[in-house]
C-alpha cells in the first residue's frame, strides 16, 4: 500500500472511531451507573452474613428496638462507644479499665477483640473463644454497624434481627420460680467446670446470670439447639424445675 492509501486508511479509522465513541461512552456510563447498586447489594449480603455470625453473640447480647442489657451489655450504637460505658451493664474490671484508658469501639477494635477476646483484653469475662475467619469478623462488624448511628465507614443497612435464642421455650417454663437452696444442692456438677468464684478460666462464668438467660440456655442444650455434647447430656437429665432451681441459685450468687 502506497503512502496515499495508508493516509486514507488512517482517516477512515479515525472517522469510524469517532462514530463509535458516543456508544462506547454510553456503555461505560451504564456500567458506572450499575456499580453503585451492585456495591449496595454486596454490602447487604455482607450484613446478612453478619446476622448469622451474630448468633454466636446473641446468647449474651441484645440488639434492636428495646434491647436491654443481659449477661452482656446491649450492642446498639456500639461503634463509637467507649468500652465499659453502658450504665447498669455487667462489665469485668478489665473492660472498665480499658474504657478508662481510652478504648473506643470501632471497626478495627471490634475486629481485633472478636478475633481473640482474651488475647486482646486480658481479664475479660466474655465467653466467646474468638471468631477466626476474617470474613466473618468483617460481616459481624457490618451487621453491628447497621444498629449504630455512631461513626462508621460502613453504610447502614436495615436487616431483621436474628431469631431469639429462647424460641421454643414455653412461657410457663420461663415463669417457673426455682428454689435456690435446691439449686445449690444440684450445683456440684456445674462447678466442676464453671468456677464458683465467678472467675473465667477458659470456661465462661455462670455466676450472677439473669434467671431467664440461664433457663433459655439450659433448655437450648436440653432440646439439642446448642451443640455442646456434655452440656446436652447434663441438661437432658434435668427437669424444668431443677433447671429453674439452678438458675435461681446462680443468679442469687454474685462475683
């Protein structure tokens, strides 16, 4: 091809490209428009995954409307909150001191604490052994942030709270009034593992547990809704009245 042919070919290519440019821009623009909903959908999936991870926390903590302190503090507005600062909540001395020293819950500090609670904060009484999977921790933070109005880089997404852990426990069982003296008599098997002093040495303390939470947990083991085989065996041998008596005894005791 001579020089004149190459020149005409180049001109033709430029004209063709100029004609295609608006269409390419439209396609690119459409892709950008779709990226935001895609990101929102990805975050919603992350939050839903976090709701599943939160099931590990829900035995002791509450979230959502009318959430109250239970074994642990309620977790609404957790991001941006100083550690150990909820009035009326039961905190370990270590957690109170951490708050006094300036620990504030953020995505980063929650991630580090949940990964290894006892390694991060020596003396904590939280029974969770730790969430090893980094993706699960990220999802949990995303879920907690959906109940927070404090500072967070994670967009808020409304997701229904997970089903309560007391599902299936009849109200008449929850209403049983146990005899703490009988509970003390029955407690020998419990305190072979759970420290009667209330210390938490690898096994969570049950001293001072709210009556209803204790009953719910024991019936969850009894009805095989919680996986621990030894606790299933122990709870399976107890009657509702005996569980109520143990709940009354351990609730009456304090650290």
